[in-house]
């Protein structure tokens, strides 16, 4: 598997994790109260700020788990 294929997998895993966080937040908010919607708001704020800050917690974890790929959003 080439480096570019691994990078694509990393981006897809990131998108899947973020999508799960959004869906989980909506389900929890509908079942247990609107306070759970703040999880989705927090994820959205991090996504909006990440191009400017070059920081994404999910990519930070994925960069450590997948060291053989190109670091993404690693603060540089």
C-alpha cells in the first residue's frame, strides 16, 4: 500500500470519527436532553478553527496511531 493510499485512509477515518460524533450528539440530545447538542457544537467549532490553528485532536491521535503516513493538521 502506497503512502498516498494510507493518507486517504487516514482522512476517511477522520471523517468517520467526526461523523459518528455528530450523529451520537444528535441521538443523545433527542433522547436525554438538548445539553448533548454541545458535543456537536464543540466538534463544529474545532472544525472551523482547525484551518487557522492547524490543530485537530482527531488527527493528532491518528498521526500517532498511523506514523507511516503524512502528518496532517500537526500544528505546522
